C-alpha cells in the first residue's frame, strides 16, 4: 500500500506549467478578486456593528472556523496523509493545512439558503471569518506548520507571504464596500457577478482542469482524497454535532455546520498560486485545495438534501430571528 | 351636529377647518410640486438587491405630460375616458397615473395580482378603454381583451427608467433565471414607444384639462365593500386634493417640505399609499423610495441601508414583520422621524415595540377607499391614544349611530358614519348601493366604533365580522389583540364559525414562532383576560394567514376555509414562507 504512492510521487514530475497554465493562473486570480469584490459589495458598516452587538454568532463562527477546521486538517494530515512517503506528503500537507485555515466561502450562503438555514447568520459568519483570516489564517498555519515541519526543513510555509496575499485579497473587499456606498447599482451588479463567478470557478475547474490533469488525479492515492473530502464532510458533521449538543435551534445548527465545513476554496488556490509561484512543489501543494473545491460541492449538496429531510419533521416553520 | 369635541386636541397651530384649497385638481397640485422641486429626486425604485433607478420632479413632469399627449393625441381618448393601470410600485407608476390625470382621463387602479376573471369584471364595469400593464402579468391579456372594451394595451417593464445596463441585467434575470416574462399574445405598445410618440404629438398649447374641476372624476377606486361584489368608488379631484391637504394640515410641520425620504412599501394602487405617499409626499417635495414587493420583508433591507428613510407608511402586518427581522431590530433606521399606520388595526403591542425599537412615533389612522381614504388619525405632537384611530381630520364630522339611527353615547358602540370633502360622490353606476351607503350626506362605513369623551374613536370591528356567541357580541379585533400579546404568536386571525350549541363560536388561527404555544396555553391565556364567551373554542396553527394586497388579514377567507371543510387546515398556504 505504501509502495505504490512512493513510485507515483517519485515518478510523476509535477511542475507548475502542467498543473496550472499561466492563462488559468491569471484567470483564477482575477476571479478570486471579483468574488472578494462581490463579498465586499454586499457589506455595510452596519453589518460590522451587528456582528459586534451579537457576539455569540461571532464567537461560535470564530471557534468553529479557526478552532475546528485547522485542527481537523492537522489531524487528517498526521493521521492519514503521513501514511504516505514524506516527499509526497509534505507538500500535499501544506495545501491541506492551508485549506483548513482559510476562512469560510461564499458558497456556504447558497447551501445555507437551500437547506433552510439562517441566511443572515451565514452571511455574518462568512464575513467575520474572512476579516479575521488576515490574522488567524497565518497564525494557525504557523502553529500547525510548526508541528509538522522541522525548523531546518527545506519546505516551509511562507507565513509572511501568506499575510501579504491575504491583505492583497482584502483590498477588493474594501473596494467593494466603498464602491457600493457610492453606487448601489454597481454594488448589486458586483454582488451578483461575485456569486455567479463563485459557481463558475467550480465549473471552470471541472471543465478544464480535471480532464487535463486526469493522469494526476487517477494516480493520486486514496489518502489524499480522504483528506480533501473528509475536511469538508467531517467539518460539517463536527460543527453541526457541537451546535446541536449545545441546544442551538436546528436551523442555526445547520447553518453553523455548513458554514464551518465549506471553506473558501478559490481563496486557498489563489494563495497557493500567488505565494508558491515558481516552487517545483506547487502541483502537489495545489492538489488538496483543488480536490476540496471539487468535492465540497457534492458533499454540500448531499448534506443539504439530508438536512432538508431530517429537519422537516422537527420544525414546521422557520422564524426569522436568531 | 356640529359638536366636535376632538378639536380641543388638535395640536397647537393646526387650523380646525381645511384651509381654502390652493388648487382644485390633481394636475395643478403636481405642476406646483414639479415647479418648486424641479431638480430634486421625486422617486427612487429600489429592488431587493439594491439595484435602483430614479426620476426627478422635472422628469416626472415632462414624462407624464408626454404620456398625457399620447393618450389624447395618439389614442384619441376623450376627457373622462377610463384608463386602467395595473402594476406594482415602480418608476412608471407615477408617470402613468399623473399622465392619465393630466390628460383629463380617469384612473382605474388595478391590483396586478388579479386573475383574468377579476380583471374582466373591473375593466367591464369601469368601461376602461386603455390598459397600462406590467409585462410580467401580461399572460392574462388575450382572455381579458376579448371580454372587455380595452382597445389598447401599453406594456411597462419593471426596470423602466433604470440606467440601461442595470435595466438589461434585471431583464436578463427576469427572462432567463426567474422566467417571469410571459410572451405577450395581444397587440401592444411598449411604454417607451408610447412616451416617444407622446413627445412627438405633444404641443404646449393643448389644454386637456378644459372642463376638469374639483367635481370631476379623477379615479375609480375598486373596493369589495360589504356585499363582496367589487364596485368603483368615484373619487373626484376635489376628494383627493382635499384629503391630501386635510392629512398634511393635521400633521403640521412634521413633514418638512423638500426634505423627507419616505419608504413606500405598500402598493400605490391601494388608496392608502396612493393618497398618502404618492400625492401627499409628492406635494411636500419628498423623495419616494418605491419598493415593488415588501414580501418577504428582507426585500426592504437594501432600501433601509441605502437611503436615509425619514418616514414610512405601513400596515400592522408590515410593521410586525419588520420587528421580527433581526437586521431591522438591531440596526433600526437612524433618520426616521415618524411612521403612519393604517389599513387595519395597529396592535398595541406592535405600536409599543415599534416606538421602542425605532425611538420614533407611530400614529394610527383610519379611513376607507370611499373616503379618499383618511378620516381620522392620532395627532402627531398632540395626545396620542394607542388602540384608538385618533380624531377626525379638519372639516370632517364623524358620529357613531346605534341600530335605531340615533347617535350613540360616549363609550357606546355604533356604526361609524362620516361627512367631509373627502367622501366619494358615489359608487360608479350603482345608484342603489350609493343611496344605501350615503344617507343625508353621511357615509356609512360598516365599521362599529365608539367615541370617548375627548372625541377619540376606537374601532370595535367590522359590522360583518362580529361573532354572535349565545347572543353576545364578540369582536374578533379584541380577541386578536389579546392573543397577539402572547409570546410565540407572530400573527393571529379570529373568526366566527357556525356552532350548534352557541349559534356561532370563536376560532383563532395562529402563525406561531418559537417558543410555540399549545392550543391549551392560548385558551388559558384568553381565559385570563377575556370574558368566557369571547374565549376561542378552537385554535388552529398555520404557516400563513390569507392576506389582502396590503397585508390585511382576510377573515372572510379564513371563515370560508373553515366552513367548506370541517377539518380544514390552511397549511398549504404557507408557500411564501422561508
């Protein structure tokens, strides 16, 4: 079981050009900018005041987002991924850790809507975690990265680069907020485009990236798949379980589950592209963020169906209040 | 009969009689406002996602004149011809209605959600020749135009007068995402085309208003009335101008000329928003924020975020819905000055909570379609009595009549009758019903009310909604108000059902929220504050209550539902929830 991936890892020479073409790279980063811009265009200072005034939503979102997910990613890395040879597992682990440490994705809002969750809570949690990400994502990466990589190891997580990347990606969020203040029309259009591109991103991945990297995907060991899929699935399950255990309204528990498990995949990919550009390991680093982005759509869809069925008996009507 | 004890409670500086009208027709009122506030924004339409378009007073003036010219010159309509207008709140609405009035024609406001059957009745009854309709609902046209005298259809798009790119996006979404644009299978003129032709035909010397005065018909406003057959209340220019000024006079300086931003979430085709928001606030130079649909209430979020709303009008259901929205409660509008409630009884619990959350007054008024509509309201800046409909507006007399036709004593219930310049001239082509409803110049409202010593009126209930339990009168309003104050009750509707033992019995329909009460708890709560015969015999929990276009709970539908099937629940009507 261990021998096969070893061969793959040594035989498959993956480089940046193969995995992501320069055209794709530019397009993806552009898309992430549009998505982040759209996120900002939906925000007002009022939303921040609301979040501060209702701290428990913030606290729960914070704890699940930056408590559960990075820890889960770390556990999956050491428990599953490290069954594989280190020269393969270490770069993949960077991607996996990063995937666990990025903030929530805007697609969580769509799935929350379809699973009859609390949309307002979902939006606030996404917003909160995105803003906290500039501090928490590097912090968590440094913490868990430190546990995985020796200080003198050749491969390191460039935490500072990631901070810079995140800060860069927050520019469109702020720009979106400002623009929206001056023109509600442009804001609404950007918001619409942002949501649209969020989905387009995944379709794009499926349509172009998957066939071209078919060989890579078929030769990827199951452990990597387990990490990529498990991160979303277990993330949703654990957060939902905790929310139910502390007796939150099922509607809010569903929201928190989806919000926690659904990470900002496009953001993670953009961070990899922007910080590891030129690194020979970029292909392996990208694999978990890419697989995660693909499978989270399927995982979330299944979970949404299950939520809808399991919860209809429990409640007849959803109040608008938290 | 000239005893008006309420005059003592008019706020200082408010004249007791309506001041002499500065103009006799609505077009004159419109022209004055357009001259005075020319460059200010008159209307802004705000979509649920924040997309918007605006028109200034000068633009409204120019466009409505062009539309008037189109009606008169291009279509050859005569003075007094009826033009049906059927659209939700949007920028085209004021242009079309002001255009109809400037053309000397008569406006027939029509609910856009009407079925073909209802449209046919209203258009045939009014004799409408032209229909201006929103394209989203044009699928009913072939059936309607065949059965009525409608000879010309003008279609309006929801994003009319929006910036072109935004209008294009909205149209794409409507067409390909919502699929809400049916194909239009009758000959029709797009609104922009009508405006273009109107501009060409327009001549400055044309006077379409020759012979139009205060007594001329301005609108046929259809109302169900007590019989259930929809009939047109004939509202004259004088009715509408008087009522606008009566209302504004009583509000004194609380509506600041040229400075207000009013949220118009109620449909303009309904008389409340028509007179108060469209005409009243336009006259005052306000900016009207038009919301096409206030349901779900989250549709109003962007309007509150993006505009400095200073006034809002609404019905109990709307205020209650907003108070159940987290975003509203935790970040109430900062610039709000006041709110006006009408259309249905404003629950005391809602009024108190609204004041607490927004920190601004809310005043309840009362009126009917037949009275243009405002008859009474609580004087802002004077004594406000919650639970009452306040005191009559200037130059209005109101009395409560007992069954025998004598004036009821203070505190004694009787049918509310009213007299004033805002009372309609009658029902269109229905002399019998007119004679029944207007007796010696007094309009009989069909509402049971009582007056207190200060001259404040309280509506006890609709005459026809009264429930007779073992010979005792039960007024659903009272029971609803009591149940609404219970935790876990979002909305409640109370009706009377036939009952073998007691003649009729009381049933409550409740839309619950967490913590959901049980039927037993509701009944126990009622026993704890209501006489035994008023306590509901049965309680039903439902997802939603049937409502009129402005959100009034329709008791007759609840009653019909309950009577047609004994085991009926109306849970299927919960479709709009989520």
